[in-house]
C-alpha cells in the first residue's frame, strides 16, 4: 500500500519532491540511498492525510524542516495526529541545517538510536 489517499495526494507529493528547497536538498544528500547509518529514509512521504518532509520508517521518526513558517498553533493538531500513530517528530529550522548540518545529522542519529 502506497499510503496515498488519492491521485491528487500523490501528485502533490511528487510536486514537493521536484521542488525541494535548498535546505531540503542539502539534508537529502546526506540521508538518501542508505547513506545515513544504513537507514532507509523517504522524502515527502505520506502518512495518512499528511505529507512529511522526511521519514525514517524503521524508527517511526519524522524530520520536518521549518523555513520560518512553523506555527505551533497550526501544526499542533497535525503533530498530535502523527504522534497518535506512533511517530516522533524532529524539527529543524532551515538556518540550523544550513549553518550546522553536522549537528543536525548528529541529532537525527541520536533520535534514530533511541
């Protein structure tokens, strides 16, 4: 099962993958093709009605990049729904990834190991 609810949902995920931001591309370069700790990482992955930036399915870990648009009041219901499905969410600001990529990768590794 692909996880997509509709063809529109699938097309939206494809558009997000095609239009990745510079921050997403930089992080993806280190996470893709089992490069990161040998883990399978998916980008723009569907979980129910949501599409998350990155997903490490084996550890039920979601990685979200926030480029200044993160609004806890808006994201809280989404995060709660994902947590109810057993996922942990790790958020980084774009400037953290761009300015301290090794630190972000270390934090992801710590979360994946816990």
